[in-house]
């Protein structure tokens, strides 16, 4: 069933587990993620990021992500991760995404607040949720999720003193924080600032998000979740798992794509299940209250909101 972030993250925050976000730029990834969630009866967040559009354009991935979420027997959030432009976020909402992240983390604080507050109002008018980022999560070399490599990431760590102000002023439903994490594969073991996670978790009421989850140790995850993380983003691990499985099946030049697809789906399923079990979200599909509006009601809301947005954009 298609739900938003609040419907899966608020129970996670209350009960001290985390829900994984797994990016799905093609059908093999999406099928493996959904299969993992249904097999473990875990709520799940599935989506894409703006920097991944070259591999799976937003509109095209919406054709399978949203129907698959509605058909699933577990709660599924369809989330735009790291939306970098206002127009991209609005397009995702128009396509039916139930959640967005508007990443203004590289803007000055006041600009970040103003832009995300405006987008939060728009997202909420769709019945969707929004994630913001305070501080800035950089990228390891070769990351598919960005290119903001930083010599000293600690300079961009989330300031706990600003976190409460940011959440209250923007109205975000979840907050991504920078605590020593980075996108992509880590060359050296990361050093997460667990004390900072605990401090921010005590300061704000909304669920906290850990980006750059691939490559962290199991103990890192357990401690981060214990200290207050409710959502963990994973992509590199399942991306690599799919390719390794396809290579294992590509034994001669007479093999076709249909010989490789089942292996990729199964590899993504297994890799996703491992993370769901580690995050303790297994068996939590029934946690929380899940309800959806009728298609007719949603269409009426979308038409009204779209008309208002276009009016504002044309001013």
C-alpha cells in the first residue's frame, strides 16, 4: 500500500527501529526491494534521486514505482531523494510520489529554511511528506549519488542548536543530518558522531535520517538507530549486489538479458532483506495506522493544488 513517511517513520521513532530507503532506478531493483519487504513484512521506502535521473528518468520510474507500491501487501513510501530543484520536487508530487526530499543543504541557513518551508507547504497540500537536510552530507569518490567531496566533512556537521529552529520553521516531517556519513562506498571506515545523533534526537520531534548507509558496519547501524536514527538510505550495496549476480550468470556470449534478470532481482532481494533485519523493521508492516484516500478524492486534490502552483509560478 502506498503511504507517506509519517506513516512508517513515526512508529519507527517511537519503537526504536529504522526503515530503509532503497533507490530503484530500474525494474530489477524495484522488484527485489518489494520482494524483500513482503518476505520480511517490513515497511519500506523506495524511490530515486535527482542525480540518478540519467539512469532512470523521473517520469519513467514513476510508471512502475507507484503501481508497485499500491499493489504491495506492506506499507511502501515512494520518495524523491535529494530533489535539488523546486520544479523537480513539484513534478514528483504531480506524478504521485508520496514523499520528497528538497535538498537545500548547500544554501545559506536562512535560504535553506525559506525554500524548504515553501516546499513543505506544497508537499503537505498533496498529502505528501517532506524531508529536509541541515548540515551537508558529502560524497565518497565515485559515488553515483553526487560529487560534493569535502576535505573536512566535520565542518559541515549538523549543528544541534540549529536543528530545533530548522524543524520548527520549515515544518519538515524528517530531518537528514550530517554526522560523519557520506554517500557511496567508503574507502576508510567512517567515524560517526553518535553523541551528536543523540543530542539532535533529544532536540527535535521529527524522525532523523542517516544518508550514506552503504558501507557502515552492523554495529554502526545498531548504535545509530539506538541513538535516534529512524530512516537509513541504502543504494550502493544493492546496486553492487545486482551487478555481481549478473556477472556470475554471464558465462558465455550466448546469454541474454533474460538470463541475468532473475539473478539480479534475487540478489537485490537478499541484500535488502539483510538491511531490513539489521534495522529491526522486519515484522513491523502492521505497525501504525495506514489509510488511503480514494483515487477520485486524490485527483480532485491534485487538480486544485496543481492549478494553485501554476498560478504561483507564473507570478
